[in-house]
């Protein structure tokens, strides 16, 4: 009996082998690989099953020569310092690319608006990307989007804040997640809840602040401006914000930081002052980075499905190739979040049982 080839041997499998064993034409296999129409459900399933069993890997170079696609997807970041976020985006995009036989290329745009963006547009003009994944805040830059559209480049945005009908996008409910965090702190008995914000150009952080404020308003708790501190998504800014908050004549009993990095900074400031977490101060973050689970006490936080959002965005980009670059279409996918409660939350000092 003929032995099935392993995935490790799959590099030697050709499209001809797939077609012969599936009992279909080479053109049919090509249509399945390229996710094109014109193939019946039974034949498509048979071909896809053989591709998986035999470990077939399309030759990207050969495919790009025989079609108008390059099989290259680009993902563009501005802040390369947000390492967990960037690695999660790349992980999700890579998963989708590998399934479809694409390659992923990472590009960076510097913080400065002018020269860096113009240079990036020039580089994209000379590239052969089939499309781009755009992350905040670049995904909300109207001049950059205008330039991409002038080049005829397809793009899908991750967590945009405006012009929602302009392109397909993927998002999660940041405001709803932040509202859930704040409501949980209120349920525990906290009324002095501070919030550490993030850079104003980061729209997801703005939505988190809106969710925090909405929860307070819904419970009739006044939001105090001196309990809302600026931050920069790093632990140092969280540490400095917490130092200021803990110096107040009436310090908060809970601090909600717009990301885990700043929340870890809050834990450090509390440790420096010998403020017990969570007995004297509850701390909550956002993102569920590895630091959240390894900090002590372990950090309660919102698990944001970053990799899953990037994976969905890449799938949307690949599936929509050739569709007039999505003009006039609103294609949206919303992913769910999880509230991960660990050891950094408790009722405020003096509160009764919850």
C-alpha cells in the first residue's frame, strides 16, 4: 500500500500530485489554493483534505509569476516599542498567511508625521504587496489612507476609530471591556477609582477611558479629574502616575490602568510605599500580557484577542482580493474579550462582605 507522505516531505508534493490523487484537474486545484469560485463543495473538500494530509506547500515565487498576485501581505506599525502587541499581531497574521500560502512582511512608520510617512508611501509604491494590515494609530491617518488608495493598495484596519465605512476592519469593544472592569470594582465597594490614560492618538485607550467614565456615571459616582492621569503605555509612566495618585490627600482605593505595562508600574509604586495590593489598593490592567500573570500579585486584566484580530484581518484581506479594494463596502468583524480576575482586586479597606 502506498505510504502517505509526511508534512516534512511535503515540499516535494506538486499541484499535479494533488490533482491526480483528488481526481480533478490542475485548474481545479489551483482555484482551491487561490480561494477562487467555480469549484464544487465536494471537490473543494477533497482537494483541501489532500493538501493537509500531504503537507503541500505552494511555491510562492512560482505562483506570483503565474498570476497578478505577489502573495505578500504587509503589516505596518508605528510604535515598535509595544512588543507584546506587535508580536501578537504578527503571530495572528502569520497564521492566516501560512494557511493561504502567503508571506508576511513587517514595516515601521516612525512617530513623526511627515518625512517618515512619505518615505513609507514611496516604499509601498515600489513594493508588490497584495494588501496591508494597518494598526493604530496609523489606521486612522487620513492622509496615509488617501495615499494607499491612490496607489490602489487594499488594506484592512485593526481597531480603527473613524471613517468606519472606508474599509473592512476588525475590532473589540474596548469601551465595553473598560466599563466591565469599572463595574466590577464598583461591585466590590470601591468609589475612589482612578484611571491611568494613554497617548491621545491611541483611540483604543480613549474608548477605555469612555467605558470607565460611563460606568461611574451609570452608578452615580462622580468622576474626579485629579483621578485621571496621563500615561504612555509603559511601566515608568504607570509608576509616576501612581506616585502622584497615592500622594493625594484622598488617594484612590483602586487604580485601573489602560494597559498592563502601566498597571505593573502601579504595582511597583505601591510596593515602594508599602501599600498592600489588594488589601489597601486594587489594581487592574488591560491586554493580558505575559507580565500580568507573572507580576505579584498576579494582575487582573482584560484579555484582548490581538492575535485573533490580526488573523481575522489577514483573512479578510486575502478573501477580498480583486474586489475593487473593498470600496463602498463595510466588512466588519467584532471579537470578544475576557475579564481575567487574578489576585490584584479586593474590596476596599473597611468594606463589608461582597
